[in-house]
C-alpha cells in the first residue's frame, strides 16, 4: 500500500468513479500509485509495507504441558 497526495484535478476513483479533490491524501495499492504517479495525477508520500510476524523456532510461545492422567 502507498499513501499518495492528489495533485491533479481530473482524478476519479472508486467503484462509482467519485472525483478526488486536489490535496486529498489517499491510500492505494502500490501498482495503482505507480501508475497514477507516472501519469502525473499524484505524488507518492509514503510507501507502506506491512510486516507479518511469524512464529520462530527459537522458543515456543506457550510452554508445553504434560497431561497427567488420574487413576
């Protein structure tokens, strides 16, 4: 995702093609931001990359418990 600032007055976006006002900040997909920037419609303010945490092999998140069966 990328945060972009609209610099052109002829940008329409969304399913119903609403006009986006000059100076508005919009969050769009990276490819869309690149296309709009190449066309001179927006300037890219910030590339937003999301980091996804994955469990590591170092230590378990929860301790392993042994179940004791009652007699």
